[in-house]
């Protein structure tokens, strides 16, 4: 445990609100989430924290009852002590006597750091100092009166290295020499220990096979190779003269027991220097050092006497390592030991030995809006401790941070908020501190997997102790359409955008959606946001109107006006549509703010156990699939939810290729004109679009990430249109750069075949065979039918908006956006096997490139399209349960039951779907009551 009482804090303003890891208490983000120009560099500030000496409040291992007895004996409000948990070895507890009685706060010790409520400290002393002088532990309460243990406690376990060791790169291992002494801070499992080296003062992990335990009677200095505990003065002088000029050693002081003497040979004369032991520090020459090694290192660089520095040490054979070394007496045994350690599982940390590792993997993280970029981190969900730790990579053991789920709530984040998909947020409220963590997964399956794993541990989504049925779930979905506004103040809101917030009684507004920027005084947005699953603690929504940072420097990103709507007012109507008068956020704002029109629908439904939907599931999987076409054509705004639910149901049975192939074939059979094939929105195209979003993220990244990063990092214009050239630009230079980027992008795509999902490749092969059978004389149709999906609906949209496909973390510059647009345009023509004509004459310079690469494009799409129906080895995340998707299907059918019944009059096969819908509606009513 470090004695240092200076905390390093990152972030800005108030000293009293900061910690080493998390920064100030937050009340929400006022910055525009889509703005990439804002930059909040983290400032390093040093906070003096006053903590009493450790021996006045640390009690070692002590049970809850014992701690309460000692605090009651002390009797003063504000009394406290810190103890090691009796039940959970390696964890600590801050026991506090407050105004309302006794409270015990869990402190997690992980890899040398100490966490309370997700806030990180480098030592227990810093933690105590923080809540003594910098922040409240409870509302209006700080630590005041330390309760001393009956006698001072030093329970630190010490070990000494019996062999040297060199760390593996990019890990948290320590390199060390034989004889190094360590203090054990954590036992990590599988034989690994997290320690602090007394020689180097470094933290890291070592393997217990390479160390021996030092008994409590052995001082740590006895592990130093230059310390001689049984050497007389005469023997010391003799050894130094044998070693030569500058040699040195340390031995116990004869005149001052408990202190030490440094012997140094200078010009054939042995000089002696007294070293005093004061607590955990050493005093020599009026200077304090944390270790003997600190003294040695200083005087190896500085003169210890005029003209002389320390040279080579006189070392000894250390008896502490002899026992274990006897077991490793020949080289083969040592080599075998090293090999065994290298092969042992170092994996990510587990907090302490035996902790349940619920899930692990990479996610992008962005804390609040303070940091502009999302960072890719390795996450570990520790179920037993309700903690989500994030690390630099999967080789590391020490977390970069920890999210305490016991104090955290889980909420959605719409794609529109950051301009990227698969995001969600955790909001932590603990000990007078609030922090927002935005997390983002590579694909929708992974995002849903993480959300489902986190739910049981978060405050607002944990299952209730008493439920009507263990298999019964509730679904709350919200659809909000921000339509338009009237008479908006052009002075206060010249370029407004809206943010949709979820609200509950105990949180600040939770930002989840964002519109685009429009023009006042009468902006029109007409943007729809669908939130499929909002937590039960949400009771209202608000829509705040903000200034865009891109256009105004005053009040950047601040909410200027807002409206608030209770969910109970929305759910009472099938479709809620209303004009609202905007209310100013600041009480000092005067005058009319204008009005805002929204449409909304809120559904609170019951998801029955999956077996209750068995008839509907059977009908969907094995019934007439053309019935799904009829449902799609009448369900209007529910088309995308319908497609998603269908895909999940078929994926659960590993039959997604069945519905995709069937719907594509039905579309091909109905179409007579090749040029319009798959161009309109249909069930087939919607299913393909959603399936590619679910499964093709790795393929898109493999094909496009590197070239897109190069394009976005380049400042060179690639403009080819003479009418859009900036003054002084050379179109020839632009053309050269553009062709370079186009070539790089094309090559990267052509090399990405194997990363495309097997089911998608099989479906592409089915498309080729189906269109070739219908249009046997059209040689290009088999190429263009595949390129229409792979390029038009997948790769080209990713090029145009790479941030929304998680290819980059920042919005590209205007120059890069224009280059990406031209790249997408050129690739689309190449994929269609069409050259540029007179309508876009400035692009005709690309035609030689298109002619050259047509055969390669045909070959690429042919190789991408396979005939192999075996997709059993497809590496995709399993769909755990489809009860929710079946409930969605039932809701859609019930919503459009009138239209279905009308269609069933002419199509008999629909009658069974109508009947099953009615039966499920009756079942659900019984569950609701």
C-alpha cells in the first residue's frame, strides 16, 4: 500500500470533485455528440489529500461484527476504519459510522489499485484521504475520526525471487532478478501474483513458481544481493578491497540497531555512511528514500564523496532461495519451469481467484463527451462482483478502469446519436459522483449479447425478486418522430438540432437520439427513432433543441429550449401526434421560443414464455412463406421490425438461408425487367439488408477499413469536377491521388473474399443461378445481381458513411467526404460493369480503370458466390431465445389483423395466421390479468 498522499487526477475544473480515473461529477453532456471539432484534452492535476497515518485506521482482516463493535465503542459520527474482508480474501471494506447508523462500503483490490463505486485509487491511503478532504462519502458526510486498531497491523505478504525472469512483450508481467523482494498485492489465480517490487518500485504480475515466501521475521532488505547481515566490519573492508575501487555493500549498523551502514571503497579508503530506517522510508544525508535501492541508484549517478560515485556491488549468495533452488539444481528443470509458465493461462484478470468470468471481448468505449474518440478496449464482465473491467488489450491483466454495475443503469443509444450503430450506455451514480460510459460493439449480435449479459447486474434492469413468472418478460418499445417546428427564434437557434432524452425521477435526462441540423424559423426534420427496449424506470421523454457547434460559437451544444411528455400520455393513444410549445431551459431567457410537433407511440407488452408461441413459430418456419409477403406489404412502418424478427427466428434454427433464398427467388420470379430487379423496397431486399448488417461487419472491415483510414487521414483533395475545384488546385495532381486511392480500395476489396460470411456467399451463388436460369442470354446479369447487394447495399454505403459501419471513430473532413463519394461512385459503376458517359463527363477519366478491372470484378463476384450449401462451420453468435422476436411477430400481426382478415378472404392460407394471432392475443390477456 503506497504512502503517497498526492492523487493524480485527469479531467477539468473542481478539485473537490476529481479522482485519478473518473474526473468530476457530471450532470450530463452539453456537447454535440456528432461534432468532431470539440476537443477536451485531459489535464493532469495534483490534488493534496490529507489522510491520517495508515496505522490509525487499517485493522487488517476483521469481520463485520468486529468492525461494528469497534465503531460503536468509538461512538462519534464520522468515525471509520478500513479492514480486509473476512469472507472475501483480497477485498477490503470501509466501515463508517454516519448520521443514520453503520454502513459498510466495499473496496475492490485489483492489480494494485483500489476501487470504490467504480472510482480508482492507487492506494488505500489515497482513498481515505479523498473522502476525508475532497469529497463526500454520503450526502454531506466525510470521514472525520479514524478508529485505531488495538495494535498496528502490517499484513503484507513478502516473497523473494529464486530465479530471474524476462517478461513477455505487451503484458503486465515484471522482469526481475534472482533475489528481488516483492510485496504481494493480489492473488490472481493460476499461480499468478500481482506484486510491487521493492527494488524497482514497479507493479506487475509474477508467477509463484519463481518465488519463495519470506517469513515475517525477515526484513525485505535481506533480499537485496548487496546486503550482508552477518558480516563484521573487518570482513566488509576485506571484501571491498578485493572487489576494487568504487565497490560497495550494506550491512546492519552495530552502533544503532535497526539502522544500516553503507560501506564504499574510495581511493583505497573504506568510507561509511549511516542509513536510518524511519517507518517505511530510509534517511541518508538529509534525504528520504523509499528503498535502499533508491539510495544506491542515486549515488551511482551523483558523487557520494567528491570525485567518487558508487561502482559495482559486493554480492552474496542468498540463503532464502536455497531450498527452492535445490529443486531446480540442473538446467533442464529451470527450463521446464519457464516453459510451463509461458504456456500457463495469463488471460485477462479476474479480480480475485475464483471470480465468475461472465463474458469477455472487445468493445469501443467513450466516457461521456469529454473524450472525442471511441477507444477499442478489452472488456471482462465479472459476475460475482458485478463489475465490468476494461483493459488495454487481451494480454493485459491490470484494468484501465472499472464500471461498478451495482451502481449502474443500462440504457439504449440510437444510431443517430453518434452516427454509428450498436451503441448502448451505462450511467453510474455512486458516492456523490455520476459518470456516463458509452459502449459500442462491432455488430448488432455482439451488442445484444453484451446487453443481455449486463441486464441481470444493472440497477434498473436486474430481475425483480418476485415475478409473476420466471419465464415472463416485459417489453417497452418507443417510437418517436420529430416532425417540424414553427416560429423558432433565429437569434437563439439559428441552426437547430434536437436531442431525444429518456427521463426518470432519479436521473438527469438520458440522451439517446439526435436529429440532423436544419434552418430556422420553420425547420423540418421528419426523422423517426425506434427504441425497441427501454428500461422500466423511464416514465417520460423530453426533446431538447440545441445550437449546432458548426454554425455558432455562442452557447455551443447547449440546450436552449425543450418539451417534456409523460409516457402515460402517449400509451393511451395508438398514435400520439401533437404540437408543443417550447419552454426555455434557462430561466433568464425571455420571449416566445416557438413550437415543436412530434408523433409518438409507446407500447408496454408482455413477452410470454417461448413455448406459448410454438404454433406461430411452426407456422413461420414450415408454413407458406408467401404469407409473409402479404404481411410485409400491409404492415407499413413495421417492415424493418418484421424483417429483423423473421431473421432472428430463422437464425435460431440455423435456417436463415431458407428464408433468404425463398424470398429472393419469389422476387426474381415476379420481375420481368432486369434493370429494375431488386431496386424497389421489398421483403427480399429488406431481409438481405438486415442480414448483411447483422453478419457482414467483419467482411466490410476487411474490405474497406485500411483504405478508408488512409483516405480520411489524407488532406489532399481528389476533386475531379472542374466546377468544384478550389483556386490553385491542379486537377492532374488530384486525378493522380484519386486513382491511387481507388486502386488501393479496389485491391483491398478483391482480397477480402474469405472474410465474407458463408451463408451470404451461398445466397449470392443462389442469386446467380436463379437469374441465369431466367435470363440465359444476358451474360452480365449474374454479375450485377450480386453487385447490387454487395456493392450498392453494403460496401458503397459503408464508403459513404464509414463511421456508421464502425470503420472510423471520427467524422471525415469535407475533403475526405468528397473523395469517399467519388470512390463509391467509381466502384458502383465498376460493379455494374458500366463506364461513365456524357452526364458525368468529369468522371470519364476513370473509364480506363473500369475497362481494365471489369474482368477482375466479374472474377471477384464469381468467387464470392459459392454453390456449397454446407455452412455448418459458420462462426456466428448464437441466438439465445426468440420469445421476444415471436412476440414482435404476434404484435405486428395483431396490429394489422383487420387487413390480414381481409386478405384471407382471397388467400385461404392466411386464415391459419389470423386464427393463431387471435389465440395468442387471448393468451396474453390472461397473462396480463
